[in-house]
C-alpha cells in the first residue's frame, strides 16, 4: 500500500503529464476513502504568481481537481472537477 506522500506524487505527475509542466500545481486537500482503498488528492491548477504578487494579495483563476489514486498500486484512477464556492 502506498502512503500519502506517494499518492500526492502520483497525482501531481499525472496532472503535469496532462496539463503540462508549466502549470502551477498546489496541494489543497488529502483524504482517504471510507474503505481505505483510494486516496483522494485535490490539486489546485493555475497560473504562477511571483512573490510580489503573492505578498500583494493578487489572485489568479485556479481550477481544482480531485484525483483518485488506488492505495494498493498508486495508479491514478480518475480526475474530477472540484467546485469551490466563491468567498
């Protein structure tokens, strides 16, 4: 069985392969399914910010995706859109 760090690496590698390495990926949430069979990894995907933009509170459009990673093998099973309510 893979641990949470391996599941996150698998999800990030999968996202980078799909969307390109130029996309900024951030880890947002990690959860285990009720049956302990799958890791549910939420990644934020969007444009990169410079340190000045971060300090200035600049926000860019980010998309959030939930990657289902099989806990036994580390294989990414699915990717779904994660809706986030506006603040």
